C-alpha cells in the first residue's frame, strides 16, 4: 500500500519541481539520518534539561555536562544540513538554543526552544516521522515484556530487577513530568539507536513495525483516562483536525498539545490515541491528502506542467479519496458518485489541457465536495442505523451480481443433468470466499492494498468475466432451440464433462465471486469499529437471507421453465451482466489511471447498470452490445437459411 516514508520524500521532490521558491530541501539518505539524530537530540534535551538546571543553577553536574554536549552537537549537525533557503535561519536558531543552555535558562524556556527548533527543522527538511501503518498496541506490550521490563519495570516505573546498580538508572516511563514532553517519534529514535552513556542498547535489529509498536506502548504508561480521550476524539472535530495523520501523532508531545486544549484533555487524548493509533488513519484523515494533492495539481497546471498535474490529480483520488470510498458509500452514496464523477472530469480537463480557469473551477468544486465528505465521515455523523443499512446494502449490492451468475451456472448443470460438475462450481465460490477472507487478513495484518491495486483487481476481474460471460451467453443462446438442445443432449449424454471444462466452471465461479468478496471486505473494513461489530453482522445476516431467497426463487423458477425458455432467459441475463461488467471494468481501470478519461456530459452515471459518463466506458458497453446483437442477427439469419437434404 502507500508507504508513508516514500510519500514524505515524494512530497519534498514535488515541492521542488512545482513550487519553486517555496520548496524545501530534500535530504539525501545521510542527511536524513543527520536530521533525525538532530531532532532526537532536541527532543531529549527538552525532556531531560529539567534534571540538570533549576532556578538558573546547575543541580546535576553530570546531567548539565551532557546537556551542553548535546546542544553543541545540535549546532554542528545543523551546519551539516544540505544547502537550502532556510538553512541560515535554522543555524541562527540553533545557536540561540545553545546559548539558552549555556546561560542556564529555565527548563520551560529550553523545552519550548527545543520543540520550536525541531518543528522548524522538520518543516525545512522532511524526514520519516511515522509508521507505515497504525502500530499494534498488543504487539508493543509483548515486545516491552520481552525486551524492556527487566530494566524499566513491568509498569514502566524504572525499577525492574535488572535496574539495580545501573548508572544512570533506567528511565521511568510512568513519570508524567517527563513523559508529557516526549513524543512517540523521540522514543522510536532512542529504541532504534540506543542512548550513549547509558545501559540503553540499540534495538535496530527489530523490524520497523516492531520498533513503532514498542514506542507507542512505552509512550502510553504515564497516560490513563483513555475512555475520556475516546469521547473527546469522537465528539470534537477540532481535535481530530489536529491529528490528520500518523506523522502528526508521532511527533506531537502531550505538553505541546496541553498548551492549547489543557492538560486534562491533552493527557486523556494522548492515552486514547497512543493505544488506538488507527483512529487517526480512518475516513477523514486521508481526505486531507486529496485536498493537498488537488492544490499541488492546480499549481503544477498553472505552471504548464500538465503531466505532473495529471499525476497529482490521480494521486488525489487513489491516495486520498479512494481509501474512504467504502465508508462514504455507506453514509452517502450520492455524494460518493458526485465526487467520483468530478474527479474523472478533472483528469479529463487536465489531459485535454483546458483553460486554467476551468481546471481551477473544477478543483474548487472538488474541494467543496471533499469538505462535505469529511462531515459525512465524521464519527459523530454515524449511527447504528446507518451502519446497519450500510452493511445490508453493501452485501446485497455486491453479492447480487455474483449470485445471478453462479445460480445460472447451477441451474444449467441441473437442467443438463450434469450434477457431477456441480462440485466444481460450489468449490469455486467457496474457495473465493476463503480467498477473500485471506485477502482481508493479509491486507489488515501484513501489507496494505493500494487504491490502484484495488481498482486494477476490480477492472481486470470485470473485463475477464465479461469475456467469459459473452462466450457462455452465445453458447447458451445456441442451445435455446429445442432441436439444438436435443442434438446437444444426444451427442454428450453419458459423457461426463471433461476435466478441463469442469475446471473452467470452477474458474468462472471463483472469479465472479472473489471480485465481489474482495470489494465487500474492503467496504466492511471501512465500516468496522470496536463497538459496532454486532450491528454489521446483523446487516450482513439480513442481506444473506435476502440473497438466499433470491437464489432459491431463481433455481425453483428455472426448473419449471421449458428448455428453450430457460436458455433464452439465461443467455439474456448473462448478456445484460456482461454489459454491466464491461462498463464497471473500464471505469475501474480509469480510476487506476490505466485508461484515459474522456467525459460525456449528456450521459448520466448509473453505477448499478455499469454506466459511467465517459467515452471509454460507454464505448466498451456499446462494443459488447454490438457483439451480442451481431450474434443474434447471425443466428436468426442462419435459422432462416434452407437446410440441405440428401437426394
């Protein structure tokens, strides 16, 4: 999925190309490490300086010696930064910070200067500040027990059995006075690099995900009231805007947040978010990426970089909006359709190099629509009723297409008295369900599925199913005449379907079901929270009952149809589904950026029928309709031709 470490560096590169004088210097790998170490030193100084100086006097010579050494190291590291428009100002600010340490300024003043300098450093030289995905708190707890508790104590009080005799003593993570000045990123840096002059070793051998999980767990010891923090998070949109992503959460010290919202609120919110980091990666957070990409796209377009503008507009959809589609579909499907249509229209205008004013107007309209989406996706906008309806309609909508195709296959095999092939069809859809669950597990716990990957899966799956369904539909229509059916039965009766044909049925059942399961799981994952599981299961259960009723009715109805009517009905249904899937397949590939978008303003968007207002999507559907109509005309003409008989 989107790797945030690459994304941060990409943003810096795009800023250089598109924003000219406002660009930040993009650090090399060595410079990136230098920036990270400088930031960690500042973070450490902000926390520990209070143990060295009080009321303008040194209270610990050893601690103060370390503070002066580290502040000097900060100045030297700032001199080694890559050249950039803000380097001189940063060096001046670093020298002022060093002077504050030398002059024994108050701990509050030094902490404020350290945090300010660190923020300015990262603004000028962006580096990795966040995990790729939300850390697993339970995993962090286990890692702490296995690696840290022996020194730092099970409760983080710094009094583990191995702490005896250590100098300096292990840090007490449960000490609120120190913990409120620590960011998770600072803890992550120490975990990865160790701490010189102490018994704290480097844990660089641990995977990056483990180090982040450990940092979030360690950073939670001093903060409790997570329940109140959750309530604040869900009811206060202003607080959520403060943490649009994991990077902001990782670099924010509770004491800095407390200056604006008060210590009680800040500490409660810290308790909740450090235990539930996934909260900042949900619905509304990624929309901020869309806002940013759209603005960058407009800037690039106005400077004549049309390719860059098109790429940024595509990123606004795939990286910012596409991840929240499932949740928005459950809350406001109409708004979702409007945004998708406007996104496609924008890319079409950029590709056609329309007037910059037209592009600016479309981007402005999209920004407004995205604002509406943020409101619709806010936690307080949800309810058990909307979640139930969403879970019901999602499964019903996604399951209906697959149900129609699989049921038609089962009905045909029963009609043809080929029950020995039924296990292959049933195996196909059962394996598809299991593969869907496996996909959910992999996407949730191991990797991420990007917007582009999801759209490509849907697109190619739909087009493959379209081709197969066309072939099946034409074959079924050829058997719709009674004499053709009798000839077919006579030629094949007593012979089991070949092994290859059986596996073909398995493959078709698998593809059509997996495509829908894949989509449904992504939708449900977006709806899921820790307290609405029963509501989602209730909605899904009702949808399953309705789908089962439809399947029963279709099989019962088809068994009573005469052979010719059955095949005519089945071929007609499959032809309609192939047209629908053709439109959806092309639309998905357009959203992935694989196919250009050319708008058709007079065509309405009817997603249920696979109709999307683009030349490419409608063209694909017309091509399928042409094939179907052409075959019907050919078949009818063939039937009218006199058959030759022997003399």
